[in-house]
C-alpha cells in the first residue's frame, strides 16, 4: 500500500507539472521505474561497534529490570 501511495503522489506531481512545462519532463514511466528500483533495494544495516552493542544491551537490561518492579 505504501508503494502505491508513493506512486500516486508521483503521478499527481507529474500531471500537475505537465500543464506548466509539457516539453521539459521525462516520461512518467521512467520516473516510476526509477522510484520502484530505489525502493526495491534492501537498506544497508549500519555496522555497530562492540561498545555500541554493549551500551544498547545495558540500556535494554536496565529498562527490563525497571519494568519488572
């Protein structure tokens, strides 16, 4: 559904712009194809340092213990 909403928004923006400068826009199909290609690629996960992972574990444990009271 989210991708369909993006597609609809891009289509609406395209159609709005066509009226003001019809000869300067690329084809809508190429714009949508590029957008779909970008959203189809998986996001790269950030690598975390051991110190960052330890800090997260400490925060998670402290939160868990606080909620157990």
